């Protein structure tokens, strides 16, 4: 399966998106913060990370985003 990691602080939205992607045979993991997403990304090496751009503004430290590079 094609793994996608979804990162958003709006739980209802991210849950719905995950369900929709699952209907199309995508395996998804959900995180509600960048910090929560980091171990998932390191563990699963997903094909795609969908990150709410506003989450970047909420990061306390820019180092939290280094995992994306």
C-alpha cells in the first residue's frame, strides 16, 4: 500500500481525509502536531506527508521542521 502521513491539528478534518484516502487503498497515519509526526516519518518513510501549512507557524522551533528535508 501507498503510505501517507497526514498532519493537521483539526482532528475531524484529518480523520475524514484519512477515511477518504483509505477508500482509495491508501494506508494513512495521522498526527496532530509536527512533533507527533516526526517519529511516524522516521519509522515509516512515507511516500507523501500532507502538512497543514499553518502548522509550520505553530512550531516553537524551526528545528522541528528539519525532518522534512
